[in-house]
């Protein structure tokens, strides 16, 4: 591994140098273990601690098969799927690995007593398997997290509809919170060269997810002038939705939970910001009963910020806590697009406000390869920027996941893997200088 790191840090290493490197038999990865899936049994979700379930351990290095690539991971990032995996909710991920393992002899490698997590990376290709032509050893890459087989016709109009669609590092093994990672070659995209390793690793999952959910024809199809309500607008997902709305000529209405997070949204260029904690919105009277009066109060506040207009699109991901309000405040004929349920999976809403006002609810899940590529292209061009707020070493991945679980973070939380320190990996210094303030927007407030 020392020789690999030396080559990774060298500006003179050529593709042949990387191809000639000997692969280590073992590497370090952050895992959850099958024999610990009951460790939090009976505990409320908020009390489950990723620092206890995530372990950094040595695991055998997998050999890339047909259409696969082995990547040396310089940096990764935390997503909420890593939190779910680490607290074994809504179920342990080993069931995913078992089902994937039954698919073929090649996928059987994923069904292991440990699960290497992580759905983001920035790094360098070390090896490619048979049939890989686009990528070679030495390529500097980022990876999106869509894993597909594409043996069914269903996936060829939209790869997200492939019956064997999975999220890498969540529903597959050998994820990015490790020194090495195994991916399909069609997960790879060019690294934005004006960014450091840790900055480049942070947008992948959330930027692609926000792009499909908000911009793509498969999502809300946002257009210029749309009013877009964005829940958690300074968070890992919402911060990209806010940027995409602004870049696309829409009018984001940003909902946050503190004055600090409101400041972040204004720094991104948003003018309409609602601090839901300061204004004390309580959409539920108790665990079983919602409060429509609060929906109406929330709707009035939105119209104060939009010149009397309701929102065309609601960018939903909190789920149970907010969904009733989201359906209510959407304009007639508008769209609620949802990609997650971080506050609970069982949504409740008053259907009268949906059907009688011709509103739509669209489910959105990650992004297909084209959407992920387009989202990454915006990063490469400096149109959308990382929202990295804090970076941990690989040894402290549990703490990084804990921060996200307890909502102690803003933007994205990064993890260094083989990169020995922050700030490495930049090649396009001119583009970086042009956007440095935006790139660092989340850092001083970490």
C-alpha cells in the first residue's frame, strides 16, 4: 500500500506505473458486521450510535471482474444510507448482499459476513477487468453509486428501472469508505480537477440525486421562474438542490433549522429562507395527529416570500414529519418529488388537497448514468460547487456518521482515505481561484 500511496501522490506517475503496481492482499475498510445486527435491538433510532457499529478492519482485496474497476480511494463522504446501514435500519443490509450474491458467480463475492460501506469516492483507477475500454490505470475519477446489470429491457430507457438496480456501497459490498473500492466501470466519471480529493468526493450521490429529483424529466422538470420549496436546504442534499434551483433560474424557498443554516442559504444566493425552529412550526399535534392549521400558517409564510404565489415544486426528503405540509402548500397542478424519508417512512397527507388540486407526487431515487454524468459536468465546469463542511480521517468514520445521524453537520461530511491530508489533488488552479469563495462556502462555518 505504501507504493500505491507514493504513486498516487506523485505528479510524474504514468498509467504504466499504476498498472505495474502490485496490489495488496488486504486493505482497510469501514464495515458493519453480520453478527452485530441486533446490537441496537429495542433502542430508539436517535440513541443508536454508528461509532459502536462501524469498524475499520482489514479485508481481502477483490479482483475486478468483467466490466469492473478497482480504485484507490483518496477520499470519500458520508451519506444517509451509511447512517441507515450503521444503525441497521430499516433493516440490516446483509439481506441485500445475500440476494445480490445469488445472482451470479461473480456477485457471490459480495455476500460476506462484513459489509464495506460508502457510496462516494474520488481516487485513481488501479486495475480494470475484461471488457473495460473507457478507463485505464492511472485515471483520476469520481464514482456515482448506481450499480446495474442491464440484462433486462426494462433498464434501457432509464437505467434506474433495471430490475437489478442497486446502490453501490449500500446494497453491494466493497464501498468507498475504505482504502480501495470495487465499482462497475460505468460508475466512473472524470474528477473535477479544480477540486481537492475530499472536495471532489463529496458531491457524487447527493448532487446526482438532486439533479434527477429537481431538473431531470424523470423528476420535477424544473423550469425558469419556478418557486421551489427545499427542505433541509443547507444539508447534504438540499444544498445541491438550492444551487441547482438558482443556476436554473428558479426561486428557491429554503427551509432550515437554525440561524447558521439560514446564513449558509443566503451565502449561496437564496433570498427566501424560513427558519422553521425560530418560527416554531409543529406539523404534528402528537404522534398520530397532524395539525392542518400549521400547514396553513406555513403556506401563508411561503406566500409572503414569493409575492403571493404558492410553490410549483416541493423538494421532499424528510418524509413523515413534513409530507402532509408539503402536499398542502404545493400549488394547484404542482409537484411533490420525494427521494427519502429521514424522519420516517410512513407518510400521511390529506388526499383532498392532492386529487382536487391535480397535484402530483413523484418518487425519485438516485440517478441514471446520464443524469449523474450531467450533474458531475456542472461540478467540472464550476457551475455547482461542493458543500463540504468538515473532513475526518478514515479511522473516525464512525464519528462522521454520528454527526450526520444527529444532524450536527452542514452540507457534506468528508472522509480522507489514502490522501494523507486535506488540500491535495488540485490541477486546475486557475478555475479553482475563480470559484474559491464558493468552494469554501461551507468550511468556515463548520
